[in-house]
C-alpha cells in the first residue's frame, strides 16, 4: 500500500516538471562553473582541477537541491489536501501513517532521483573533461549531502503541519540563516559567544557539511570520523522530525473547503 | 437481523475556531440499512458532507460514534468494503484512466488479474470505454465524475458513499447515473448518497434522511415519508372544450395554468372521482392526478418550514 502511494507521489512530482527544471538549472550552472576550471586545468593540471570542479559543482547542486527539498517538503501532503486528491487515498482502507509515509517516501525518492541524475551529469563532464577519479570516501560525502537535503525536507515538512506552504518555507529559510549565524558565533574565541553559537546550531539543526571533497583526497579513517558523526546527527534529526510530523498528521482532520 | 451498513449514534461535530465554534452536527442518530439506496437530503451547509467525512474518518467527531457494517469508522479496516466519491472529484490530470484505476485497484487490495478484468468492464458499464487511454485532464466534467465513480467501484465495495454524485452533470449524464445506481442496488450494494437536488433521488431512493442545521428532521422510507392524510387531490388536464371549462370554473380551486391547461384541487376523494368521471366523458386529456402535498419537495420544504415555497 505504501509503495503504491509513494509511486503515485513520485509520478506526480515527475509530471509537475519541477525536478526537470531543477536539473536543467543544475546542468546550466555546472556548465558555467566548469568553463573557468577547464581553463585552470591547463595551468594546474587535471587532477586538482577535477577536485575543484567536483567541490564547486556539488556546492551548486546542493544549493539547488535544498530549494527543491523546501518546495517538495512544503507541498508533500499540503498540495494533495488543497487539490482534494488526498481524500481519494484516505477513503481506502489505509492507516494515516501509511498515507503519510507513502507521500514522504515518494518525495524522498524524487529528491534521490534529482541527486542521482545530478551525479551522473557530473560523471559525464568529469569523464570527458577532467578524467578525475574521486576517492572512495567521496561516497560518504555524497551520502552526507543527500541527508542534508532530507533534513531540509524534514524541517519544512514539520513546519507544514502548522503553517501554509509559503510560511513553512520562509520559516525554514529563517532557521537556516539563524543556524548560519550560530555557526559564525561558534567560531569565535570568546567562550560565552562560542557556547551560544553551539547552542543555536543545535536547535536550528545546523547542516554544514563536515568535509569538502578536496579535503578528503587521501583522507585516513580517523579524519573521516566527523563525517560519520554528521551522518548520524542528520539521521537522528530526520527520524525525529518525520516521526513527529507523522504523529501530527495522524491527528489531523483532512479538512477541505467542503467540510 | 442484518447489520446496518452505516450507523450514526448521537454523532456530534463542533468546528472549533480561534474565537468561535460552530456545531455542524447536533447528535444525529440513524441507520442506513444494507442493500438500499439511502438519500441524505438537506440544503447547503446542513451537515451532510460533515457526516460523510466522519464516516470516512477524514474528520473526527466531537462525541458520539459511527459504524460501518458494525466496525467503528475510525478503524481503517472498516473502509475495506466502502467505495467513496467526493462531491467535486478531482485527480492528477497527468494520469490516464487505466493507470488511475490500476492505482486504486491496488489500494483496494485487488489482484492484478481482477484489476485488469475490472477496468474495461467498469468503463464500459459507465459508458466511457474511450477514457481508458485518455489523460484525466482531457475529460469533461461528467467524465471526471464518472471516473471518480469507477475508482469507487473498482474494489467491488458493498457500500457506496456518494457525496452529491451528479454535481455539475447534464441531465443525460444524471439519468445515466440514476440507472447505474439502480443497477448497483440490484446487485445487492448499499448506496448512501447525499444531495440537495431532490429530483436526483425522488424516484430511486428506498429511504431518506432529511437534515437541516445539523439536526435530522426525518428518517423513513420514501413511501412512509410521503404518506400524508390526503384530504386533497390535484387534477390537471388539457381541454379546448369551452363549455367544460365554464362548467368547472365554478369549482373553488380552479386554476388556469396556461392556454388550454387547467388544474383543479378537489377537497375529497369523492369530489376527485366525480371530476375524473366528468373529464373522461369529455374530450379532456388528464395529465396529472396526485395527492396534494405528496411530493418529496413539498415534504422537504414542510420539514424545513418553508412550505410556502412549495408548488404543491
């Protein structure tokens, strides 16, 4: 049952062309990014340029991915409630949890699809331009980036229980910026400000990526530990936010204009 | 004794707003017997959709309970035998008819073989075989409502809950839906349908409940609900016989409806019989003989205390 709902949600998102637009934007930006790096390759060598391209490309992909996650999360079930299609699903012998998780899995699958296609796009560029093979630990970086998107999705999903999609997105962005300020404060030398910064980071689900791909070049097991910690941190937040949203959805009345 | 298809027991619903509360249902209690077409009538805003949405567990009751075939409506398994059509059915336009029905067939726990056999059969039954390959966004309003009905039927439910099923349909589509509902009743299915268009159910419902402002005003079989002490009868006829018209004009309740069309209200059965006998002897064409005040519309308006609006 959950898989049927998830597949339907994924088709809905695919047919909304939203993912396609994000991918076109990603491809366009990456082309712009690669041009100066291609020129740089002649000066510094393909390997370094490849690493820089990878880092830069994923920076943009991640940014666009966060925008996609915000939009998809804010409308995950809200849009279906608005257009009334959720009632047709809810009329089936399904629990609210099945309905909710079906929608969430469909949305996560859409984000995964975006990420995988973005990865493939980079793979093609890399193969033809830089001939750069990233280290195996790069996969950890990819997982961390993807989980970071899911955290954004989970935050806006949580807010969408209380607010309309626009407000949920705005609040999520505000949270993101406050988290960024927390990150800046945490870097200060003053103990008090540092503590405040760390506190702000904790409550705003701070999502900075632990290591950049270039830092991972030749990384040993010890230096990868913070990535594992970040992955764990992201997973804890995802589970907490998605399960609280599920509980709220379970108690929610599916009120339409006609109710 | 068979279990009722739906049972409402002192069902109450209050919509709480920040600064106000609105009581949409004021403790309604009635049963929908299995195997019948049950009309749920009421003006707009009477509480019909609220009651239906509680049955479907879309919204929660403030107090009281509701059961589907003896199972609490809050239990998802209660909906295993139910097909539901919302008032204004809409679905993702990118889906083709068959894809859409396949999705909902799976959600109704039907096997792949059952679904593949049911899709063309249902679309044929609903007189829209061409809809199978078309995208929902290209459907007309009537077709959209019918594909909604098809998704309600794909699980072969014992109970159909239809919220204003003929909403926005043209008279031909309405007539087809009525025939379809009769056919489904013939197959032993229970149909619980809400409407504010009385003519939609007058000739098909076995039983009706009339609701207004959250209160059920009457629940009975259509026959009993319309059974009143018929002291008066309305007789309508067409005639070009001036002598006959002049003779009957002396009757107290003589009314000229249009050119050559007349109506007389007889106070007693004997007066009605005498009038009919007189009309049969003349060249008059009798077009209507009906107990005055025996239409569903009259009874509905009477219960809603708007009797003055009735034509009867």
